[in-house]
């Protein structure tokens, strides 16, 4: 089987970030463990990865992130109390999130050198096979999940697949933007990409939005990638170099994106996902309506 169509089994979740946009809430709690309704952001991300068929998740962590590893482990005393009190529905929900044997690995990014460097830190665990990257502070509310949508495209075309969404032209300078060559429905063949283009210079309004499927050759490029925007090693820059040798397909996935690394984005995610919950939706709607009176 050629590398370009090798089965997608692994995903990298870069969780070393400090969460400065949502301080002081992230002073002692990793931003990935901030709640959206009644479970952490990271719970939604892992659920999305599993739905897409991911068998091994590699967390690239940093200092003060031990709680992430603990979240997916047993909490013996808590579980015993729930069992004793007959709260089996809550216990079943908790057990469903536990790491399966050998499913999760954790490696450290010792210094905050950017997303590209964080991905490079996972190189030995990923090995020579394709892998997904999921930004762990971006929840995409879609059916099926955004990564599964990308995985289905990858199964058809191979190569590298990038999740994108449209943003207002006035906002393109805030994102990585793809340069489209040809469009077929939601699938777009790419001829380039640029990280945070100067206002008025963006090649499109399609922003790279935190879901990627990449070939392992990206690691060789990240090893020599010079610092780019913000003085960091940018994944976008390495992908632009890889495009010289490999095909890249952008896919405009179906779903609503919530940037939970931003205070208002986190608030929006809480409200939007609470309103959709069968068990909480009516009460949430009433609560929001009361506040708006």
C-alpha cells in the first residue's frame, strides 16, 4: 500500500499552549479542560477523533498539563462513591471517556516554539504514516464530525487534506489562508497557502481551521523550518513547502466552529451546545431569554 493512501490511524493533539486568551481561568486549569456545558473542551475533541477511526492519540503537552493525562484515567475514589450511590448513568459516562489500552501517548514540548514545533515533537510516536492534527481548543459542531468528513475525503484522494471554512474578507489577516486552484463542491485543490496575510492580500477567504490530515514527510521539513509569523515555527510554512512535492486538498467541512481559546468563543460554545442538548435545551433557552429581558 502506498504511503499516500495508507490508513489513517493516529492523531496529534497539541495541548502545550498556555491559554493566555482565557486567563485567569487557565492559571491552574489547562484551557483544554475548561468546561463546555458539562464536560471539558478536550472531551469533545477526543470524541471527534474516535468517531473518525483514530486508534492512537498523541498529546503534545507542556508543564502544568498533568491534569490532561489524569482526566482520561480512573478516579478510583470518585467511581466508588458513584457506584455506592447508584449513580450509574454518570459512572457510565465517565467510563466511556477513559483511555483504552495503548490508545494515548504523551510527549513534552519543552519550549513554546509554535504549532509546527509541537507537531514535530510527536514524530517518533507517529512514525512513517499519515496522521491527523486536531487543534484542541476548536470545537466543530458537525454531523458527522469534521475529522470524519476529512477522513472520508482522504480515503478517496490520499495526499494531504486540510479543513477550511469561509471567514469575512476583513478577517483573513488573522488566519492561515489557502490559495485555491480548482473547486469541486466542498473539495478544493490547492496551489498554495499563506499564514496571516497582510490585509487586502489574501488569495481567498478560506481559512485553515484546525483540522488536518498530513503525510509523514512533513516531519523532515519541520526539522529545518525557520521561524515565521510571530517568531514561531509555523505548520503552515512547512505545509507550503511540502506542497512542492505532494498534493493538498482543502475541504470546506459542514459544521459550526467554536474557538474555545477565546473568551467570547468559549461563551458561545457553551450557549450553542447547551441549546442543542435534549436534556438541557429548554432550560438553557429559558435561562438565556431571562437574561436578555
